[in-house]
């Protein structure tokens, strides 16, 4: 039975590192009880839980591969078991693999689509089932500036992020009658493990194209995600906020 007097609950997928970690901590600081989803790194996820608890909120770590629909159902069940409700879903877990179009393997295509598209769809379906009864909810999809900008080597990745933007708009329209908002943030280059793999000279090249002349931080993404998640953005739905230091202008 849901209790409306307790703190709202946010589930962040892929929250053991990078952008997801920063979002989980930010939402915890804002008073949400947080489900910290991870795929493999239990110690890192537990460290995120500890940081949220130290800041005065509640959190649990739940292992699930969100590209697997059965594991997503278990993740939602464990969310409800822990906190009794779900108010915010942050679809964040994603992978990037840069390959020239002729070198793209079926394995890369499958992995990117399974996590970056299907994972978002499975999590959203399950979350919406929990949000219906309350007639209120907020879903934030982490997209990418690569959905708007042609980056050589990212045919698969940019396709998946373009799909995220499309599902954000469609779901926003479908779910508005049920009080559920759906928005996305499209980060540019953000300093995380994901971009550590980019060779130094390539990074320098990218920096030249960024008007603000630096990569973004995970905290800067988390600030936007928290704004989109909460009532500060209560009249905003179906939008993709591009957070790229001006790169795509
Ligand atoms: P990251 O540092 O590589 O972290 C990825 C996170 O996803 C980890 O917590 C990882 O958990 C989790 N994960 C991986 N596979 C998973 C699965 N199958 N199920 C559940 N969790 C899984 O990534 P990031 O750079 O923070 O990127 C996060 C999101 O931002 C992605 O959607 C990415 O496309 C987007 N983005 C990033 C940038 C950037 O510059 N970094 C720019 C634009 C968009 P474990 O460690 O436990 O495996």
C-alpha cells in the first residue's frame, strides 16, 4: 500500500558509475529515496548507496541487466519491495561502440539496440505500470547529442539515441492523460569512463568545436535530470534538452 506522506522514489538505471551515479546522488540529495541499478559492479553501486544514505536519504542497490525484460521485471519488483512506490525513472544505462559503417559487427548492433533502445522501453513499460495508480510520474531518458549531430563511427549509437528522442515524444503524448511526463537530456561530451577511450588527439579536436571549450561534468547532467524529474518542470513534456556546451549549434 502506497503512502503519500513519504519521500518520492527514483530509480536510476546504470547508476554505479558516470552520469547515472551523479543522478542517483543528486536525487538522493533532493530527498528522493533511490534505487541504484547496476549490471556488474556491486561494490561501486554500494558506494553510491552509502553516499546517498550519508546525505540523509535512503537507497538500495539492485543488480539487473536492463536489456533483459525478465530482469527488468525483477528490478521493478525489488523497487516496490524496498520502497512501496515509484515516482521517477531515469533511463540512463547505455553503451557506445564506435565502428566505421563497414566494420560494424552484428554483435555491436545487437548490444547497442538491446540496451540503448529495448532497455529503455522495458523499463518504461514496467515503471508506467507502477505510476498509473498515482496518476503522476516522471520519466527522464538520457539521450545524446549524437542523436542530433553526425559523428563518424557512431551509426549504431546515434540510431539508438535518435530512437530515444522519438520514444520520448511519442510516450509523452501517450502518457500525458495519466499525469506522467517524459523528457530527455542529450549530453555532449561528458567526462566519464565512456569518453576515456577517445584518443588524446581526437579529444583535442572535439574540444575545438565546443564553444564553452571544455567537456561537461556528470554533475551538470545530473542537475538537468533532477530538474526534469521534479515538479520544477511540471509543464514540460516530450522535450529533449541538449546539454553540450554549444557543440551542436
Ligand atoms: P558509463 O560511465 O560507461 O557507465 C555505464 C553505467 O551503465 C554503469 O553504471 C554500468 O554498470 C551500467 N550498465 C552497463 N550495462 C548495463 C546493463 N546491461 N544493465 C544495467 N546497467 C548497465 O556511462 P556514462 O558515460 O555515464 O553514460 C551514461 C548514459 O549517458 C548512456 O546512456 C550514454 O549513452 C549517455 N551519454 C554519455 C555521454 C558521455 O560523454 N559520457 C554523452 C552523451 C550521452 P556496471 O558498471 O555495474 O556494469
